[in-house]
């Protein structure tokens, strides 16, 4: 059966990225690392050419391809979090050396975009009371890091 694996193009810092993601996601598994040989073009012998790894059960392939294709917000990864503690853990860990944006989005130090989302947000946005859902949406639009208590407070305001 076929599978889909996102492939990430790093400039020349894939090994640093894997080390960073290991520190953020403790259950990271590195399946394979391919290194340049003396005969392979584009890299120092022994440096990382490509790798396959897994974060929270999601499999990725990545290469050190050079600066031609930097990451953009056109592709991002949503990180669904059980509660505010998880949001805060992943938000601050991924933000280290990165840049925050709005609505729970940030770019990590490698330029990869993440949206760190509490599950409670999805519940509030799906509320059958459309006014509660709309107040939640408006609150989210004004946030950078998503804060569950503020989202709930906005939903409950009349």
C-alpha cells in the first residue's frame, strides 16, 4: 500500500534540525541517515545528505539541498495539543531561535512553519452556538500563542 511522506528541503543544516527536533519531541526516531561520500557531489564527505525520521508518529524525509528552495508558510504543520501545558511546551520549544506569527503560527529556527493548536480551540470553533464560535474566532485572530482560558472567556462573553 502506498504512503505519503512529507519531504523537507533544508539548506545545509539537516543534522542540526534533527538534533533540535529531538530536543522538542522526545520520542523522535531517526530511521536512516545518508551521508555524502567522496564521490557524491554537493557536500563534504561524511556530511548529511538526507535522512528519514519520525516526530510524534509522523514520518518525514529530508535532504540538505542548498538555499534554492527555502520554506514558506504555504506549507505548515499543525500540532494538536491536549491542553495549555502542551501548547506552551511546544510553542516555546519550537519558537527558540524562530519567529512567532499570529493565530498560533510560528516559524522555527529553520524556517519551518508550525501551528500549535489546543484541541479546545477546535471544540469552541465547532460550537453549535455560532455566536460563541464567532467570538472564539475573533479572539484567536488577535492572538499569537493560543491561550485556552482567553479563548474560553471570549466564547462565554455575551
